[in-house]
C-alpha cells in the first residue's frame, strides 16, 4: 500500500512527534536512526518548528493525534482529529481501524498527513 501513498500503520507510528518541539540534536543516536528509518520507508520527520512552518504554509495537512482519547481531550493541536494507535498496530491494522483511517484520509490517497503522539516513541 505504500506505493499509492496510503499510509500504513508502521509509517503512522513511526511519524510520532511531540505537540511541542522534538528536542533532538543531529548528534543524538536515536534521532539519526529515526531519520534513517523515515528515509528508508518514505516519510519525513518534523520537529515543532517544522510543523509550525507546515501549518503556516496553507497546505492544510490532515492532523491525526495518535494518542489515547483522554490525552487528546486534555489538549491537542487545533484542527487535529483523534485516532488512537498503539504498539500492536505496528503489525497491522484491524479492519475497523483501517476503515476509520480511510474515512479520515478521504478519497485523496496522496493527501499530506501529519501524525503525532505525546512522545517520539
């Protein structure tokens, strides 16, 4: 499914970043490994400043908050929608979750999406 631009669970979970800035220097091992994984799997990582630029650009990405609903209700990026993902989703999505994601994405499978969670992991 990666070939048609539809985001699969592994990509979704890997593209988690803080609702604030991700504080990672270029010399931090975990950050370099995450960037390598993103390059390999065809997605991009953003820090807080990159997200601000993207949101200010007028491109209107779909913002998906992958945290639990209680965390989402406690605070989230304005305009974000909540679709909880957990580590079990890395192996594959249930039919219900796949359907919910497809509903959020809509007909444009090339639509720009930003998926975030509370922490990078």
